[in-house]
């Protein structure tokens, strides 16, 4: 542990208690005042990538504090900047500008930061929460996007089952036992569209007829719509707001286990 880490009162990999208080107060202020939108700044992505790969954990807190001071909402730090930083780190591994160890450590610290940010922002208390399955198929290597989505859904007051690193059969078996209000599949690699519709059909057979299947993930931003078959899903969008709107408009099911 570095001297900077000791002085900041933070645990290794985490952020300082002072910054947590700052995030919470700024989140409450932004909800109350609805300040002007802050344009996306790529320089902060670069700074965040360097910070999470630096041996000095306190650099991460300093970058986040700069973003908050500039008026960036805590949720935007997660959904816009952390997500983009993870993508940039992944590209660095692919083009050999960053080592596997650097990328692994950086992504792990981004996950820690995401958890701390969501804990600092007051969650919503809604009257009709939904039960959502967020799924990352076993052959997907990138899970940070799904973790962000799952935390955002929980922040919005919904219950989430996060299925990561499971086989298709394990996922289907779990869906058959639970009556989810929505199933959301995160797709990070374009090649997974080749088998996606078959997987969707299996999920539809396992779920209740009125359970919507949604497809999201970064692959939707890169796929060629003219060369790829549209997923046979009820909702296809890389925007979490579309998922939240669909959950809000859909009926809430009774929470019960199908096996009982």
C-alpha cells in the first residue's frame, strides 16, 4: 500500500471515503438542480485508463474527482467513461500496446470503481420493481458492460440475476425455473450473432410466452446491419434507456418459482 493510499483512507483498489461523500452529495445536487449536460470528453477516458493501470491507486480517485467537479454525473462516469475506458484497454491488448496483466488489473479496478460509484448514488424506490435476467454467454470474454447494466437496473430499483460464465444449457435451465419479467442478453462480439437466434429460440421456449427477450451490448454498435441477420428478439438496442422504458411499460409478474 502506498503512502498516498494510506493518507486517503481508502482500501486497496477502492476509492477514498472523501470521494464517496463527494459523489453522493453531487448526485443529490444533480437530481435536485438538473444542471446542464456536460459534453463527452475523450481526454478523461485517456486519464482514466492511465489511472487504473497505475500502481498508485489514488490516481483513480483524482481523475474521478476532476470529472465530478466538472459536472459529470456519477452515472455518466460509469456508463460513458468507465465503459469506454474498458473498451480502450481491450483495444490496447489487441494491438499489443498494453500487456494482458495491465488490462486485467485495469478492468478489475474499473469494476471496483463502478461498484463504489453505484453504492454512492442513492438508488430509486419504485412501486413495481421487475425481475430481470442479464446474461453473458460462456464464450463472451467481455463482461464489464453487463456488470454496468446490472448495477444500473438495481439502481433503478429492479431485481437482477446476473448470469456470467455459464453454458447455454445452464442459462436455459435457470430461465425455466424463474419467471423473469425480462431477459437481457449482452453481446460484445459480432461473431456471436451467428448462433444468437438459435439461443433466443431456446430461451423463448424456456420462458413464459409474455417474457420479452432483449439484446444489447457493444457489438450492436459495430455490426453491419446489411450483412447480419436481425436478432429474433423483442427489443434490440445498445441503449439502457430503451430497456428501462420497456420494463416500465410492461406488466409485472408474480414472483414465483416455476418448479413449485
